[in-house]
DNA sequence: AATATGATTCGGCATTATCGAATAATGCTC
DNA sequence: GAGCATTATTCGATAATGCCGAATCATATT
């Protein structure tokens, strides 16, 4: 791990949490002397990864990170394969669809298909949700044993609502169920009033690379078997397109 | 400029251009020995900025850059102010609307309002267009003299189509026109069949921070005065919301 | 099985980044 | 509007750090 590169990424991550920070705030947060931080930040600014507000002197993320993010989406094979099937799933079930991949202890949404009923919704691509509080996360974690152990080895499971699973034993038990079926469920665990059903997606090496989920208002929960089937079919189809030999794989 | 941080960003930029690269390809591109690149890449991988394909060993951008890009959009005041007015502009003119900010010698799209006629379109947020080949770019450059000089000091203006302005004299002349009116025009210069009208957006310090544009099929070009007026009004309104004292400022 | 290609590890060396101290810039207070 | 406080930035000596040649390991190819 090379020190200054590691520090530069931690600076970006700090700015990601706090939007705008003065140099000394960043320095304090990372427990580094201001001149050290300054050197790194200057380099980031030179590349547009960070911009400095002319008036306040504070720093924030810059446009170059947006370009990187956009290119990332373009390179993702999972995304290009999933888009058409996500649309199909949305049409069939009438619910919004999300496709996500793991990012440390979170899931990051790489595609979002709004509810077909035309409800005006926020675009959700790029947002992150704790793995333990989402069906998407559980669907992936069940087939990524290392990641699951790592998460459970941490201090504690992050709680988002009163319904979030925070007990490690209960969590492991749920993962066992997911491993058997390839499907994960969640009711009010991330956001109150929002539940979801997710299916794991595997790639050509039969490893879990992501998950696809429908987002259901809790008022319409639980969903019928046909809807669950549609999620299963979508996850299986996308996996097959990526070259997976069986579903669920693992 | 800190060497290793600079190199790490150049690695990310290389991956941005070539999607997937082997370690030695990256090393060759940056003219560095493979072990040097390896150390940096390892650090990037540890943070999810880059991922390594299990089978081929090749590297590509990772999900962490997407999160950064998403947070960048959230922090941008220009974007939050512009969305509602972009929607209004789209409704009034019937054309797709783009909002962009400068990024080195390009414009990067930070908001895209699709044509209201419901035509299924690619989401364009995050794509970049050369400043000299777009109305958005000209609208910004006219009020950023340093950036314009820097661009013209370069080897030559990038040509995208046969219509792209590549003559420095002609380009300067166009910028003079933009400076007088606050509006920039472009016909087939970036993409054949696509033309646009852009207005400069200024912030509370009366500096150009971005531009808003409508995208017009060349078959409907030129547009009528009312449409041009609508772009002017939108650019002026957004600038005022950001605290600009007059329009065009500069 | 042998070879070639490319990824990764190791470690000594010199470049390089680090950080204390000083300076400049900015904003606040009275 | 002067003086003070806060914060950003520059400079440079120091030694810590990352760099990269050589060796090793893993994988693909013939």
C-alpha cells in the first residue's frame, strides 16, 4: 500500500462524506499535518478530482470524478446485460428495479429502472446501501463467504431502521436461506415503507458479481409468487448471459 | 505535485480511455516499470477505485469511482439550481436540455433533461465534449479568458466532424460574439445532425461556472427567436439564483 | 512438457514526500 | 480602518518512503 496514494484516496473519501471541507478540517480528520495534506490536495486539484471554492478556500470533489464514474458504468458488462432485462422485469411486475454490485460493506446501485407507472423518482444510480440492510446486499453476501465473514467480524451491523437485522446469528441464518434459493428478501430494513426481493447474479466463473431487485412499497408486501418468480427468472437470465453454468451457482 | 498521486490519477485516466488494461499495458502507456505501476494499482484496488478481473488479470475502473461521481453531483450547487429550470426550458422549447461545466479542455454534462416527447434517449450525465466543438463549451470559454488562451496555445483544435471550428482566428471571433450576447451556437460541430444553443451561467462572484443548452436536430435548425430567448432567460435565471449581479457578467 | 508472457515479490538505494517553521492571505472584531 | 486571529500556502532540511532492477511465481501457448 503506497502511502501518499492511500492518503489521497482517504482525502477523497473524506470529501465524499462531508461535501466541503477546509484544508485544516481534512488534516484534522486524517490526523496529518496541514502541509502534508496540502501537497496531496494540490495534485488532486491539478487533475480536476477536487476543486477549491474561490471565495471560501474550501475544497470539494471535482468534475473529473464524475467522468470516471461514467466510464465505470460503461465498462461494466453486468450493467449492459442487465438493462434490457431490468426493463422487462419492471414491466412485468410493475415495480421499480435496481441492479447493484458490492462495494466494501455496501451495495452500490449501478442501474435503476423507475416504476413503470411514471411516478417521478430520483435517479438512484451511484447511491450506496449497507449490505446487511438490503435484499441486494444479502443476495450477494450469501455467495461471497469472505465478504460476509469480514462484515460480521466488524464491530456491529449498521442499523438503518428498527427493522434492520443487527444480530449476527440471525443474519447468518438468513444468508443460509439465500444460499439455498438464490433469493433474498427485506422488509423495511433500509427505509421504512420500502421492501424488496433480490436475486443473485453470477458471472462466467460462477462467482456472485451483483444482484437484481424489485423495490416494493411495504403496503403491497408480501408480493405474490409470480412476482418472486419474475425476479428469479431475471437473475437467472442475466447470469446465463454472463456465462454462468447454473443458477444459483456458488 | 506529488509524484505517486499524480501517477495514480494518470493510471485512472488511462483506464478511462482504454476500459480494460493489463498491468504491462498501463506501464507501457505511462512509460514506467511494471513494478512501480503495480504498487500504485494495488493501492487503488484496495480502495475499490480499480478492480482486477479474476480470470484475465486485467484491470478496470471500480465501483468506488461511481460513488465519488454521485457525491460530486450532489454537492454541485449549479446542478440543484438548474434542474427545475432545465425542465421548464425543455417543456417550453420541446428540446432536450444539457447543463455542463468545464473540465480541462472539455465540457462535462452534469444534467440532462430528455426531450419531452418521450423519445427513449441515452442518459448523458458524465459524458464529455470538446469545448471547441460545442455551444456549451464556447459559452463557458468566452468568459474564461485563461482557459481559452490555454486551449488555443495547444497543438490544434480537435476536430469532431467536418463542421468543427479548428481555425484559431475564427474561434476567437466566435468567442467575441459570445461575450457580447452571453449566447453560443453550434451546428453539426460535435455530432452530425445535432446542433445547439447555449447560455453562460455565472455564480455569485460573476465568474462563468457552466452553461445550459438545448440540443436541436439540425433538421429543425435554425431555431426561432422565441426559443433562443428561452435559453437566454434560463441562463439568466439560474445565474441570478447563484447570486450573479448581472447577465452576462464577466 | 517446454517456452513465453506477464503478474507479483523482494530489498537496497536514492529520490521523494513529509512536516516543522515561516510567511502570506483572509476574515473578524472593535 | 487598524490590529488580531485564523487559515492557506511556501520553503527546505531530513529521513522516510516509494522506486525499480532482478528474481520468482503464475498462467497461457505451442
